C-alpha cells in the first residue's frame, strides 16, 4: 500500500472514530432524557445505514471533478444530449476508443442508490451523491454514435444538455509482440486476460511468489511459515499454468519468485538480499523450477535488486517485445506495482532491445476501492483523477460475452481469489443488496469478479523514450 493511501485510510478511520464517539454520546443522552429502549433501536438503524451507504472507502468528495488532460492531437467534438440520444455536431473522427466527458448531477434518490448512465446496451455507475465532471466509456458503440442512434439516459442522476466526445485512434496492440508484467499472480488476468488471450504473441513475467497473508492455509495444520510457503507454491503455479487457458503456453511464462512487498526495498538497496517476510525463505530458485529458461538470478538465488534487474534485461533481450503491459505508476498505489514498473523502466534503459509502447493498467486505486463501479459485464468508466495525470492516450478494447466468461473462469482458477467471504462481508453484501440495490456476479465471491470482468479492458498508452 502506498504512503498516500495509508494516509487517506488513517484519516478516514480518524473521522469514523470521531463520529462513532459523537454518536455514542448522543445515544447516551437520548437514553437518559427520552427513553432507555430508544438507543438500541437507533444503534441498529445507524449500523444498517453504515453498512448500506457509508461502508465504501471513498477518499474524496463525490462533488469533485475528475481532472483528465489528453494529448493535444486527440480528436474531440461537442455533442448534444437531446431526446434521449447522443447527437454529433460533426462526422465522428476515426478511432476505436471513445470517451464521453460530461457533468453529472445527482437526483434525490442518487444519494442512496448508485447513479447510473445507460448508454446504448451498456450501463456505467458512479459515486452516490455525484456532482461533477465524469468520463463514460463508449468504446464499442461507434456505429450507433456515428448514426445518431446511440440512446442515453440517467438513472438517479441528471444529464447535461451538452457533452464532449474524445476519440483515440490506436492500432490493435494484440497484433504486436506483447510482454505482460505482473507483480503478482493474477495481475495479468485481472488487467489484460482479454488482450493476451487474443494476442498473436504474448509473454508473461510474474515478479513475486505472492506468499504473504497466508493465514487461511493454517487451517490445514500448518504453522505460519509453512502456510506462506504453500501459498507461494500455489500462486507460482498459477502464474505459469493459468495463462494456458488464454492460449499462452508455459514456455512463454516466467515466474521470477521474488518476495511480496519487498520489491521497493530491493530497488532502493539493489545489492542487499530481501527474504520473505513470512515464509522464512531467502532463495528464489525453488519457485522457479517450472521456468523454461535459465536466468541470471538462477546462479545464486539471491532476492536482490541487481538480480531482478538482470532478469528483466535478459527477458527483454530474449523475447524482444514491441509492447509492454504493466501497472500505471501514478494511478495504481500498490507498492509492488509501483516498484514493478520502475524496475521495468530501469531494465529498458540498460537493455539492447527497446520496446516501443507501454500499456499501463490499474488494478488498485488510491481513492476509490469500488472502481470500476457498477456490475460485472458493464463498461469501465474512467477512474477518479483528482490530481493531474500525464496526458496519455487511452486504449479500451472490448470483450464479448464469451470472452468475459473465459476471463471469469481464469480468475476462478486463481487460488488467491477463491474461498468464501467472511461472515461480516456476506452480511454487508446482503444489506447493500436489500437497501442499496447492489448486485454481485455468480461467478465468484471475490470483489475482482465484479470489478475485472467487464465489456472493456482499459489501458493508458505511453511511448518509451529512446
């Protein structure tokens, strides 16, 4: 977790503790001054309201505008939202990725139910209480938009009379030689299963074993170290086996087997070895036994930044990717994700092979733990950007129903996404279903089955500087 997200979470918890204290004092006063039996009822009502409407980690005001700046050459035009249709002011520019910028205003019910914009055959959702600039994803609906037949309406929110369409014209990067950089097993599937499953030539490198937070495996009678080692073995296997479901054979998958949450320290002190925090292991070679080639770190097995750097340089020069898919260093706050992208850039600067394009993804956010908001199968609206981001282009390829089902099954194979929800989360979901109208997919209980299995995948396009 990034220091910024830690600060936001700490502030959020401080506010909740203050409100809780104030509520306890108020309930005590009610019990003394009005009736002793009233505080328990109010406490129950307050708890239900919290679980239904205030349990989201939303670290900004829904009144804040999203702040996106796109490249100067991006085609854009104003459109009118009239008679339930999106009306163009000029012929639609050529491009496959379409983003609709508009100001949303919540209606009365939109403070309690998730505001939705229904556009064509898609539905995209936003923060309750929204009142500001947002960005819908219209990719895949260019034909209806160009013909003036694209329907649009708001549910629990009001649409403006005018909006702006941004059009991005990209090649199909699935036709290029791809390298997917996954900090952990499942990151490649969450961000880009649809992309790599139709790629002509894709390679996947996973940087860590994913061994930490293994308490669930202790039910098998294992101690903490044994549980972490088992989890690391399982997730290492996931990283090289599950891509075959998407058509990527094992000889194009590599597990580097470094240790979770140690990547930032490895980059900061590249000569020092950083062992696992939980498994007790300090040699990466055991978890690499399914790799199809010998890499520099296989010499001594040391989990050092220098070995990580040498491994990545060797893979760049061996596989010669034209496009690298990796975490967005400004949007995705996970410490290992940020470090993974930093390590790749350092390797590119030292490599004799130079990729052309980076496709950046965000599997986590600083500000909103529910993004992408809405249900599985819906489109992916742009995430909150409350601080200015680099002016990158966007590429948002579409997944049909069969592709979405295959992606859901790839996630279902991931050991880290399996298992039943704790009772507290199951109860919260039930309350939100009854009071807030939310729904979850039947494909899996983990939140990523809702967030990642969508009609779009979303990448920020950034060129390498040579």
